[in-house]
C-alpha cells in the first residue's frame, strides 16, 4: 500500500479544499508514492513523535495541526520545526496534516466532541457560505437517467442527508453545427431544434472539475452546454462548531464536572455561572471565540471552546455560559477520527496512537 492511498482515504472524508484560507493541510513532507509501513497518529508533530514513529517502523505521521504553518525560509536546525523536517527527510518519513478541513466536515472534530458528551440532534453551528454552485446542462431525454446517476457519483446533488438530488424540466434546444464538427443530431450548416431536458444539481465548488468531467464523459453531444452559477446559500452540511441537546438537563456545575472528566481537563476557565439548567450545548474544537455570537443565536445554554481571551468573556452578557476547556483538550479525539477512517479501509494495516504525545500546556 502506498502513502497516497492513505491520503485518499482521509481526503475522501475531508477534502483539503474545505480548509480555511490561512491553513496548510495535506502532505507536508515526504513522497506519496512510497510504500506505507505504518501510521502514527497525533495532534501535534514534535521531535519526540518523529523519533517514536522511526522507532516503531511507521513511515507516516498523521497530525491534526500542520507542522509547517508559515513559510520556511531556512533549514538549519534552529527550531523544532526545522529539526522535525530534517529528521523526517533523512528517514523517509511522511508528515500529513488534517486541520481545518477536519474541523469543517460533518462528523469532524466538533462532532466527535459532541458524541463524547452524548448530545442529540446535532447540527452545524456556523455553516459555510459561498462554497456551493449550481451546475446545469441540457441533454436528450433518453440520456437523462444516465447523466443523473453519473454526475451524482461524481459528488454533486448532496443536500443535507439526501444525495442524488437533481431537478429536470423539458424544453427545446436550438443550434447549428459549423465546419469541423460532427453533430450527434442535425446536419452541418442547418439550424436544428431538439427536444432536451434541462437538468441541474447543487455541487460544492471543489468538486466542479470532477462534475464537469463526468458530464462530458456520458453526454452524447460533441459540445455539451454546461452552465455553472455561484450560490450564496449557507451550506448547512459543513461548517465550524456544532450545537446539540442533552438527553436530560443538568445544573451548570454538574455539567462542567462531566466535561472536565470526559476531556481530562486540568482547569476550565468560564464566564460567571448563571444559575440555570444546561440543555442546549454549543461547542467548537480549537479556537472558537469568533462563534460566541452564533452560540447565543442558537439559544445555547453553554458554549464550549478554547483560546477565549479575557475581553471575549464579556460577550456572555448574562445570556450564555462560556467555557474555555483548552485547545489540546478540545481536539485530542481527532486522532480517533483518523483511526476510524484508516482502519475501516485497511483493517490489517498498522495504525498507532502516539504514546509520547503530551499537552504542551501544564496546569500548576
């Protein structure tokens, strides 16, 4: 098995095209065509984890946080990042990062947190926008079913928990074939009318090339008309954070104690307790302070995230309880998502959790 086969599994679940503009997901170090001998999973790549992978005979590390985030201008061993890169190259070790694409995708980082808390009726907290397109083509009616099936397999037509979604209507197409053409219907230099079905799908923008290729593959026309329209729709399937509901309401201290135990948290920083019951829970793995407003709009009783600065706690404003549970703590179970998808595809392949990884932050 090659390293790029593992990459394909991870990116089939969470395409790198979903990553935020500031991010650097994907294969950062290594040759994707090398044979894979084992995978080591972690949140952050450190020198000890590179050594652990080498000692275990794993020639691939899959991490949540990118080792290379900003540009590397020198490789002289002055930082741990440079030393990790140098050692990985010397030992033919591949390093892969699955960061905000795993935050944004359904069943990603925040979904895993929600499942650990036993939340029900889970939905996206801050859906993506400006990422969907409408794809339209025109085809003879007898080819309609075939093109609907092929384009759906290429990734178009997903709406919520439904797939193979399309819309078609009948009409009349008109065209004239010119010199050098070989028309499927009609004759050269003669205006021709043909009964056609207009068929359209919603597609994520990152799938457009694949969808257009699928249309051209099965469309009988030499030059099929294909229209692509950008949409302003919110993409409720994908986004940052989630909101869900506890099966039974809890008091604030009891719920925070459960959170502390489940995520093995040394300390929870939070806004003033409100003396209310907790039933609706919003959360976002990693740095999620920007979605405090979204959590309030969802009428959440509590918002769990990390990296909340002092002044942002004022945004609770007596309407919600904000709890900072720590960055590493909120994202630690991302490794379990990696493990699930790799082992489901390759059940007999060596996939290991790092035993040397530690939270860089200690609590005194």
